[in-house]
C-alpha cells in the first residue's frame, strides 16, 4: 500500500508539473516580448535624441551671417550743376535693414555707412547700436548728406553723369556684433554692406538698388 501511495504521489506531482509547464512557457514568452518592446523603445528614443541633436547642431545652433542692406531711399533735397564746374549736393533718407535668420537675437555695435562715387567718399552716416531679434529683420533710417565738394570740379566722369541725369553710387559698411543662442551661447559675427544705388537726377528718384 505504501508503494502504491508513493507511486500515486509521484504520478500526481508529474501531472501537476505537466499542467504548470504551459503557463510557465507563456510567462517566459510574455517576458521576452516585453523585453523586446522595451529594447525597441530604447532604440527609437535613442534615434530620436540623435535626430534632435543633429537638427540642433546643423540648423538651430548653426550661426548664420546676418545681412546688412540698403532697403530703400528717398530724396530730402537735391541740387546739381552740370556746367563746366560740375557738382551736386544731395540729402537722402536711407532705410537700412539687418536681416537675422538665426534662432537667437543679433546685437550689433555702433558703426557708420559710407557713400562713394567713382571710388571717392562723398558722404557718411552714423549707425547706432541695436538688435535684430530672433529670425527677424530690423529696419531703421539714416539721413545721408552726399556732396561732390571733395572731387575735382572738372571731373569728366562727373560732368558726363550729370548731363545724363544719372548718378551711380556705392554704399559700404560693416556691422560687428554677437548672435546669442539659447540665452547662453554667444558667437561673434560681422556682416558687411556692399550696395550699388542708381539715382535719377531729373525725376529725383532711386531707380535701382542692388546689394551683394
């Protein structure tokens, strides 16, 4: 009887073990699936972080050079003489712009704009320090008095231009400043202006403005 009892107990234990095996296998499979999902999430999160870092370094954190340009101009006063002693005296209201395409403000220092005719400096305007905001364009105006007083009175090129009623001027300037990113990082950046301005003397208009 004792032997039969031991055999029955052994048989019941084996049966119980056989009944638990499917549950155990299922639990292990569920655990494996969870670990796989976790690993997939970790990989996706890592890739996302890498993408964010690359985007930030290549686009957001990349410091671009702002553009300093002559936007437009109008005449305040114009006097020209095209006789033997050719000369002109013109007051121009010039609208300047600083275009900042960075993800942070561009703060620039005091500077000056110089106007040239035929390579000779004929006028100058002061530019006070300022700021072009986050991905924006700062516009401001300056009054420039330009005169041929420092040029030779018998300059044949000047006489010809006055007779034709057209003056071609160039404006040059340089702004120095810093781009501030994420309110922490600061990067020095300078921008230069190099524009050609075509003036119509007869109709007193700016015919064309081209900037490099």
